[in-house]
């Protein structure tokens, strides 16, 4: 691992000050270190300076004035998974948290680190493959091994799937993110935080500036909604999902007034499926609707050479998430 300086601030103010840009110095924030340290050991990421956020940023959940919740980004995933108010108001967030990795990962990993973890594409994770995402001039996945890559939003130049399980319910519930930098605070809707790759921004997966940190996730009052969340994975533990769905429905009796369908592990961002949402509105909450919605969602799928199997899995995840709601 390349040698680096280590800063250990004890307040948000000091952490933000420590992120101030310096000519020729790469500064990165570190939370649980589960993703970042692994990348550093593999020489994928080589910062000059690490700013430890664990003792500096808020790691608690407090009630927001509108009846929602404000989650500190330094909160451990395990604590989020076990938080009674989170489970009551935002069951898909609790469900996603419980299913992440292993107990060890959940005890060390944080909300902020989970949302900002980098892609798992094996070419990206291997020092020898200098692809678009590392400043190179090609994507090795297009003609190579792409079985875990995107089936939506596949315009390139990168074809990653976003790795965060928490990001998907955050988008589905309409969360906003509070970001802090030496220039001050800004609030960004979760749905606008994550970015599809383009030639201009392929090195990043979100709008976070180099000197910014995510301090809080703010979930609005959920209102009278019902939620389903279903993940499909090879292994029940120790791995990321192959495809998953968070569905948030507003119901009038047994009729769906409106809904949000957000898909994970199938696109470079949490993927809000507008065709699925259009297919939900005004329909009865039953299995036939669940099947139609799942079909509508995958109509816009564009699989790569090795991942067409994900289309069926995505349909299954959507259908089962909707049926969780139908079955109470
Ligand atoms: C075997 C295995 C299985 C896994 N399964 C899953 C899974 O199913 N679902 C899932 O979502 N994840 C999964 N993970 C990933 C794991 O959840 C993440 O690595 C972990 O959540 C990262 O959190 P951290 O606090 O350790 O982040 P760190 O490693 O400290 O940071 C991750 C990145 O985010 C940046 N960062 C950290 N905090 C902030 C902040 N507050 N503001 C701005 N940037 C920040 C860092 O600079 C770094 O680039 C798995 C990991 C492993 C090893
Ligand atoms: S999918 Fe993205 S990260 Fe993977 S090889 Fe292609 S450009 Fe690199």
C-alpha cells in the first residue's frame, strides 16, 4: 500500500476543513474502510491523505421536523438495520441494511461509506486493467466478462451496476442527501445524486465534489405508503445481490393510486423504472398487476452478451416486492 497521511478529526467542522483541496494532494474521506482500504491495498486508489470520518460525523438517527428521519452518515449499517423507527417508517431501508454482506461488514461499514462505495466491476478492481473508469480508453466488459453488469442505462462508456443496497430504498422513499464542503452545505435529492456515466464524468458515480462529504440522509415523512423490497442473490450471505427492487405504493383501498419502482444491481445508478410506475397507476393490487408491472419494467432492458439472465431475475424481484405488499 502507498504511504499516506492520516487525519483524525473529532467534529464535522474539522473533518470538512481537513478535506480542503491542496495542489497535488489527493485527499479522501474514510468511514468504515471496508471498501476504501481494499482498493488501497490493490493500488486501485492511492490517496496521499485520509480523513477519518468515524469520530467526526453524526452516527445517529433523529426525528426530522416533518415527521421523517435524519440519519447521520457515520451510522453503522448494523445499527441502521436494528433501528426500530427506521424499520417502522422505512421497512425497505431496514431490509436492505439487514441483507448487506455479513455481520462483520455491517458492524464496520457505515451508511455514508455504503452509498459512496466504488463499483465492483472486476476490471475496475484489477490494477492491470486501465479502463474508462480509471482514465483509460476502453471498457473491457463490453467484449469480456459482463455477467454482473448493467441491463439498464447501458449507453456506456462504463457498464457498471451501482453497488449500494441502501441507495435504492433511499431513492424510492424520496430521500435527500446533505453534503458539506469548505464552501458550506448543499442538499441534493438522492435521485439526482447518482449519475449515469458519460465521457465527461465516467471517473465518478455521483455529483460529490472532491472536497465534499455526505453528512446526512434525510428521509421525508413516508405518509400512507406500503413498501416491498426483494433481493435476488446467488448466496444468502457474503455477496451483493444480482438484482433487487424497492416498491413504494400509495393505495386507495385495493387500488394503486401511484407508486415508485426502483431497481438495484441492474444499472449504473439506482434505476427508477418509469414504465413500471406507469403500469401500476390505477390498477388493483394483485398478482396480475405485479406481472404486468414487471414486464413493463424489463421492456427497456438492454442486456449485454453475458447477462440476459438478469432480465428474468429483475422481473421476479419486482413481482415479489409487489406481492409482499399484496400479502400484507
Ligand atoms: C463480501 C462483501 C459483500 C458485500 N455485500 C454488499 C451488499 O450486499 N450490499 C452493499 O450495499 N454492499 C455490500 N458490500 C460493500 C460494503 O457494504 C461496503 O464496502 C461498505 O458499506 C462501505 O462502508 P464503509 O463505511 O466501510 O466505507 P469506506 O470503505 O470507508 O468508504 C467507501 C467509499 O466512500 C467514501 N466515503 C465514505 N464515507 C463517506 C462520506 N460520508 N461522504 C463521502 N464519501 C464517503 C470513501 O472515500 C470511499 O471511497 C459488501 C462487501 C463485501 C466485502
Ligand atoms: S464496466 Fe466500467 S469499470 Fe468495468 S471495465 Fe467497463 S469502464 Fe471499467
